[in-house]
């Protein structure tokens, strides 16, 4: 395992420790966005070989008032959703 992969795994574990309600997929999505690995659902799905529909659903669950992510852009035809760490998410991640 290379250093980048180790950093990703450590970040996923740290994020999931912040909120026990986060699923493993939630942790990976948040880590990927926080580490600038992937900022949209389609890229994430391809990179991590996960069904796009599952990624869309998980990303949607992480958005909203006081949640981890903000929706930056959504393409109606493809459902590709671009996300960013929300202000509340940045506050939670500040200690990592």
C-alpha cells in the first residue's frame, strides 16, 4: 500500500469516528472530497468502482442543513452531482 492509500484509509477512519452514524461509503465519499480525490458522484463511482446510484444516494444523505456536504451542481440528464464540504462539515473536519 502506498502513502496516498494509507492517508485515505486513515482519513476515512478518522471521519467515521467523528460520527458513528456514517456508513463506510459515507466515510469514503467525505474523505475523497476532503482530500480532493473526487468531487462529483460520477467520478467517485468510477474511481472506487461503486454503482453511481449508490453514490448519489449516499451523497444526497450527506447534504442539507447542518450536514457534511453542499451540492455545488447537479446535471439533470446524468444525475452527476458535484459536491463540496459544507461549512458545518469543515468545522467537524477541522480537528483531523
